[in-house]
């Protein structure tokens, strides 16, 4: 048995490394962990043939999961390019403002990340959101590096409480 291991040690080691670095598995981080994980087996993926061509979106709006905020965003450039850096404008208002657009307090933080559920990985970069005033944030460093279905998450943190708005994107 020792001779077998000695002769095949390199093969076993390479197999072990390949197994540990393969795409997928239970240890893939969730989008909530604000991580970007590259998936080497998905490189060059072109998405499905049924993907609708990207069209200018303008502002896209959703209410956050806990109903505290209305979150609007738009990309610059529009439509969203694949594998090119883009900026986003994100506008946060209170959902209970009665439609008068009252912005949240100044100690609010915004985090943007995206996730490809079909491939179980996120973006390769971590965007940075900078407040520009009146509940508006400029987000730089967003890069959706491949075609296909993405979930875009905009997390709003105010007074230590997180509330998330979720959007869906299909990039052709």
C-alpha cells in the first residue's frame, strides 16, 4: 500500500486540489456576505440564447424587504455593459414619507452587490457607495463580468439595522 501511495502521490494531490477549487459546493458564500467569488468553470459563459437584449432602463424602483425604504437606481452607462465598469446612482427615501420623498438620516450607509444564482458566484469587485446628498449615493466600481441572470442587492444600513432591496437583471 505504501508503494501505491508513493507512486500516485502527485496524482492524488492534483486531484485533491482540483476537487477543492471546483465551481459550486456548499461553502460558496451567500450574497449577504458582501463577497465576490470568481467561478473559473463559468469563464466565457455567454448566457442563454433566449436572453432579451439589454435596453435602457432609466430609474428602477423597489421597496426594501422590511418596508422602511424606497430604493431607486440607474446605471451609467445605460444600458448596462457586460464586463465593463459602470457607475450607479442610488436614491434612498423613506417608504412611510407619504410620497414626499423624505430622505433617511445622514448616518445611512449603502452597500451594493450582485449575485448569479445559476452559477453561485458574485461580482469580481466590491463597489463603493459615496453619499452625494439628499439621500442620493454614487456607486463606483460595479462590474457585472458575464452574461446571464443577476440579482442586484442594495443594502441600506441605518442605526445598525439592515434593510435590503432586490432587483433582477438579465444581461445578454
